[in-house]
C-alpha cells in the first residue's frame, strides 16, 4: 500500500496525524477496539464497569495480552501512558483528549505539579480505575484510539527519542514494526504473540509515494495491492469508477480553510466573515468528482447536532460589503496573503479554486504555498500562517470530536481562536446526558463557530476512494477512515 508521506512520528503520545495513526493502529491495541459497526468491543480490557452515575470506570484487563518482547501487559502501562500524554513536558497536542479525567486539565496546564492527583490508577496488574470530573457519554470511545494506547515506560526511558525505531519499539498489536527506511518504506510483520492470534497476513509494505498519479501507476502495474485517496487522482477515479475493484466510502471528515486570528487582517471578524461568504462550496464536489458533499457547517450530517443552516450561505455581495466595512473597499489595500497547504494533487485543485473565487469575488490576492506533509504539520503547530488548508477526521463517532477542536485549550486548534462562550457551550454539551439537549448545545456552538465568528471556512465533506486487488480479501472500510489489517488475507 501507499501511505503517501513519511509519518512524522510513531510515538502515539505525541503524534497527531492520520498517516502516523494508520501505522500505529496496526501496531497497537487499547483497552477497547472498534467492531464493524464502530461500537467499542473488548480488547486489552475483557470487560469494564461504569459506576457512580458515569463518573467512574473500572477496566479489567485480559491475562493473556503480551508485549512483543514477551512481557505481560499491566494496568500500569495504561496509567503511565495517560499521565505521559498529560504531562506538560511531553508537549502532546492530544493532551486535551483526556481532560474529562479528574485533575487532567490542571496537571496538563501546570496548575498542579504532580500526576499523582490525576484520576487514573492501576489498582493491580489487571485492574485500571478511571475517575471522571463529570459523566461523559462519549468517554468509552476514547479508549479505542491511538492517544490512549499503553506504553512501555522502561523502553522509552532507555531509548529516548529513538524508542520508536524498529530495533527498539515494543508493541502489543497484531503487527510488528520490522523495518523503517525513512522517506521510503515501512514494513510490518505479523505478531506471533498477538492475543487474538497471529494474523494470516504475514507482511505489509507501506510505501511513501507523494505523487498520486505515480502511486496509482504502481497499483495498475500490480506493485501495490490497495490504494486510497493518497494514491488516487481525480482523473483516475473517473476512469475506474465502474471497476469492481473500486469502492467509495463517505467519511466523517470535514475540510476547511483556517485563519490564524492573531494575524492581520484575520484578527478582524468582518474579514473572516467576508471570506466565508465569498466561497461557493458547491464547486468542490464538481472539481474532485468523488461524491464529496459541500459543507458550510462543521458538524457532519451523520452526527447529532448537525444543522444545514449553521454555516453562512454563499453571498458575494454581502462579502464585499463586509470587506469594505473592514477598510478594504473592492479589495483596495488588502495585503497579499499566503495560503499554506499540504503538497498533494487533489488538495492543490481545491486551493486553486479558492484562490480564484477570492480574486473574483473580493479582488484579493492569495499566494499558494505547498509544503511536504511533515513540514506542513510542524508549521501549523509551531507558527500557523494567516491562512491554511486543513481537514479533521473524527477520532470517534460523536460530535464532540469535531466541536472540541476549536476550544481554547485544544492543542490541534491552529486558528488560535478563543471564545469563552464557545468553550462553555462545549463544556455543557460534554456533561449533558439528555441527547436532545446535548445536540442543541452543539448546534448553537456550530452556529457561533461558522456563522458568527468564522475562524474557519468549511468547504466539503470527504469520501474515501479505494481500489483493492481481487486477491486481497477481508478489507473492511469505515467512516472513521481507520484501516485495520489484522483480518486481511492475500490469496
């Protein structure tokens, strides 16, 4: 297969991107795992109890889960992993993921200095207790995704930054990291110690070919067995749509243009609202031609809280009025702004269209800047430019995974936008047990985000487009866009 780029890191405590998670999800297993209907099923935990009205979880671990070096998995491996994720010295952008736990936020932000007060504790080798500051309906989902996977603290302490190299890494999942030729290829091999049994698939080769057309040529030449959007340009989709090898899967992934609201001219809400109403989202599915859906609001329609009118309508005239009110009549005096995007062919089509629309509707000039995936992610984390193209795929099937992204303390909020009103709405939705009231709180927050403050311009909802060779069996696709290979065979 082709993963398109070098994973920035295989350390599941610090990485944030889908490329890295595609590898890690096949190396590691958490307390729970997703079944075919995206419900949490037992994994390292054979069972769990929800106590004290949803404020306390007690996980009982299986006794037969081994690390790849033969050591038995312990509940303390989860406690150490979660406290490492929250430790401010780790600098994990996903630390917010565990903020529902007692004292997690205070520890991560330095308000308390010791992780001992954080509400996660190994009661013995096979029992993990988690205490929440309030009930959270989605909490169990968090235990199935990469940031909550266990770690081997002794391995990290011994090898430091090099602990994820093949000769050092210790994992507990269906596959082992056998080889990592940086910028070229990762190889995984079946794990004979995996507690569900050694996979039938003995080897996975993950290449790092950035050019979609080049990668697809490798597929057509039978050098790749499976390709997805990273290897599938629009012309190839058009040509192969009728093939029995082709699959199209709607995703819980929204795409957007983000503004760094601390940088001029996007510190002015009127400018952001002008840009938002100057973009006609209906054109993106026509450009990409992969069954995408235009999106003006942030919550996807498959999730509670979605409302089609949360986002603003396309209104170029109103956009020009807002830009004039901000001091740029007909675009006069508006500075040249750079729009950063990851270097991929389909992404370039989208940003070129946005560049053209903003020039046509607002008479503003946008310069496009492409960066290789790893550099692009580092730029967004370190110093986000005034404009950037980004996307967010659901970590779990709940609106919280989308709405939490733009809260003040979320490490993945590259817009630098902060709203106490928005934060309070999300906090209230997190604690709300009534499904109808919870959905309404998310709708109100979505309207504030997209229509009133506009730190982002939503563009379209993604689909995953795949080709699978007829000799590959057992591939299962899901709206979270996580590909698990433990059930795959080649024959």
